[in-house]
C-alpha cells in the first residue's frame, strides 16, 4: 500500500500560525528512551500550563475555573500520550527529530506529535489505527482493558488513544509521509483535536 501522503481518521492540517502555537522538538539519539520519560511528563505539563494562559480570564468564577482545569488536564494527558508514543515507536538509530506541536484558536486545541518510522512499522501502525477506528471508543476501551489484563501486555493496548477519544472527546487523525532523504523511512504525525 502506498503510504506517502496517506491520511487516516480526522486529520486536519495545522492552520499555519493562524492562532497561538508552540512547537517542541527532541533529538532521538541524544539520550536513551528510559531517560526521556520524566522529560515527556515535564513537556506535557508545560503545554497544559501554556494553553490556559490564552483562555479568557474570569477569576474566582467556579464553573470557569473548573473548565480551565479540565482543559489543562486534557491537554496534558493528550500531549503526554502522544509524546510517549512518538518516543517509544520512533525508528531506532534514525536522526529525525521527534516533535510535538500544540495549536490553539477560538474553537479548538490541537496537539500533534511526529516521529520517524520504518515502512514496516508504518504498515503495522496503519493496521493498528484501522482497528482503533472500527468501533465505539468506549466499547474498545473496555475490551482492551479486559484483554490487557488477561494477556498482561499493556504496551500494545492502545489504551492512551482510546482514552483520548472516550474520556476527552479527541478527534484523532494520522498522516504518513515518506522522508525526503532517507529511503524506507516515513514520518508519522498523530493529531488530536479537542473542542473548546
């Protein structure tokens, strides 16, 4: 199957700076993956804190403060999951930066993460995504929790993606692009859109 330019799900292109946005990039070869987990959490927390600075300010109004906390938590969760997946599934020994991009406009917040994968990884991921998009996220989440408990294999569970969809109402989309210089390597971008 041709993967270059392949779009799956509800992938929307970034608005090219039409709102507030922030991009962070990480070198995949500068330190081992196990050393990056704390950095992932710090980066996700930063994005959650960053996004709420652009929301309207109505201090001491309980419903407003609760909504700000919901938005902050959603962005933090989504950013952490996307960044962890990008780090975990990045093609080893390929020096393509892993990036996370957050964008905010008056209607939505989008968070996307990009990483390099081999053609075989891309095909496996495409099939995995097709499975995720086949059913109701809530039903799939329960099924994956049950299967994960039986098989004791949490790494391939897709619980993070299903939780984004089920608990946060995230619209997910993916884009696969051939790398312009490295043959057999693709860049995959996973994008989650949260309505405001």
